[in-house]
C-alpha cells in the first residue's frame, strides 16, 4: 500500500478523498492542542471572542510535548488519547478544523460529526513520541502559554506519519480491523 502525501493546512477536497486505512504523510503547518486548550478555545468561541489562531482548514494534533533536549526543536511528541477532546470536537469542526490527529477511538457522536463536516480523524503511533519528534522541524507556542506543554503550539512537520481512522464518508478502521463494521 502506498503512502498518500498531504499538505497542511488540509483542504476539504483533500480530506474528502481519504478513507479509513489510508496511510498518509503530512507536511506543512499543524497545531497541537490538548483538552485544556480545547476548553479555552471553545469558551472563547461561545463568548463570541476572537480566536488566537485561525482554525479553518487546520490539522489539530492532540499532543503535549516534553521539553526539548539540547539541539532539538521539541522533546517527545506522541499523541494523547483523543476521546478526551470529544466534548469539544463539534465546536472545533464548526470553526473549520479539517483534521485531527490522536490515538484511540472516537465516540459515535464524534464520528457522525466527522462525516457531517467532511473532516478526518487520523491516528499516529502511541509510544513513539521520540520518533515523531524527529518529524517536527519547528515548534513554537502560540496561545495559552500559561498551560506549558498543553499550550497551543504551531508545528511545522515533514512526512509526519498517520493513518485514517474515521473519514468524511464514514467507516472506522478499528471496527474494520476487528471485523465488526464497514
């Protein structure tokens, strides 16, 4: 199976061409955010305020990096459990987020929202934070600095490996792999 090359930010057209099981390499600019950052972003949206980052077309990586060792731009940068962001996903997709990267299953409600907003949920390699950090060429906190590693980071990635779990046309790779679904 071939790897599909994707550029970030990710267009809706690129997202709609993906199906569960597609292996992809992402290059470009993505943003990291975990649950505390998601909570703040949603609070700002609900209050009608201006967001500190443009979410339209963005790829959000559910990750909080460890400190960068000397000579590196980032420490270990592995994905965190995606279900912790499920509460906030509807608002994020409504704001234009095109893709999310994390690990683990998404709720049935989030899977429906992914279809509705023609988005995609990718998983990356849990336990491989040091390997994934090598794929990150630049890292800069851009919002909510007080959250430390849970701040929003702008990341420039090159050939960042992911696999499509849920896509805009339905399906779930975890269910397919277990023989339970489409």
